[in-house]
C-alpha cells in the first residue's frame, strides 16, 4: 500500500502507462493494462467470462507479466486476480485514509474476491472490526461474514438499515446499476471499485449531491467511472467538483469530515505496476 501511496502523489511523473484496452472474445472480454518505468515494465492480461460462475469457474482470470525495462526480458509472472485484489484494496485504503479514515461500522457490499480483500485489509490495518455484509446470495453473504469472524472481527449479514447508519460503505460488485440507496449517512465515506465503464454505476447519482468526490485521475473519471459520469449527467455533481486523489494526498484539497465523501476507483495500470514491483522486489530480497 505504501508504494501506491507514494506513486499516487503524481503517478504521471513516475510511470509510463496506457489506457485500459480490451476486445471481445467468444466467452467474454479480454483486458490489457500496460505500464512502465525506467526499471520494470508490466502488462496485465485479464479475462472476464460472465458465464463462468455457472460452470463452476472464476468470472475473472488472468496473468501479470513483468519485464526488465532495459532488456525487455520477462522476469516474473504473477496471478492477475490476486494482484488486482491487493492493488484495488490498497488503493481503496489510501483513498479512505485521505478522506478522513474509517470510523464506526463498515458495510461491505458484494461477496467477490475484491470484497474479501477489502475486509481483510481493513482488519489487518486495525481500522475496523465491525462489519455488515450485503449481497444477493445469502450463502455467499454468510461465507464472507464467517471469513470476517475468522479474522477476529464482528461480521454479520446486513440489512438496509445497516447501510443507512454505516460510517464506511465499500461497493465491490459486478453490478451495472446502483447497489446502495442515496440515503446513506450524511458523513459516510462511500467507496466504489466494482465497475470501470461509463454505463455501469454501483452508486446512485443522488448520493453525489453535496458530496466531496475523489477519483484517481480526471481522465479516468470522465471516460471510465460510470458512477461519476452518470452523476454529472444527472446534474447532481458538477464536473469541476471532482478532485484527484493526488491533490488530496499533497494537501492541496482539504477534506471536510462532516460531509459525505466518495472515492471512486476504476483501477489504473501504474497501480498494478507499483504492486507488482513491490512483490518482485520482496521475492528477490527473500532469495538473498
């Protein structure tokens, strides 16, 4: 997470990366996310197969290949799903800290790998030990809640009333329509990480009214962050009210803990590279 925090101050000065690209395959979508710095170059190849859960297979799969930037020799292959889970949860934690930190009970919306990673990191950091879990399938909700309890946290199946009173709400779903109401607490921190297309939004447009809204980059916010794009289109969010995470981390933008605060993350290639570099350097160090 620290490598992400350092890079997030202004990733454009540290990394060379391209926008996410993709193409359709018979079974779904293939995504490519490349990035490079002077030492290492990485490319994430991720696949999304919507019908796989019915086959008993993961919906998202993939690999991350790391190269030496000078020789372009491959130096590591990393599981892309696990890397993305670590990256996404790490970026969320940076965003949560920048917005004032987790307070009170947290609500985890979704039961995916991402939901598990966020719950785990919140517990490991000591930021939260009281959770409600929200999802469509009762068995999946209970499984994630049981996982939280195995970490020593209090975790139960959540109700709509729990969402309305939570101090932190994290949405980690594949839904294309909002999964929470616009009646969350007036001082809540809401985090949305599950979508990265203009037509998909986990947060309703009404939630953005009078909120402080933070994104990874203005470019990503206007091209990929459906939650933000739809709120702007609905007139509940002014385009110039959206600020970048780096500006908050540098102290350029003050945060008001009495206001509703929203962090929308779509995931960026430089973040994957930051995490992959940390994993690679840790492995090299352990080998001596």
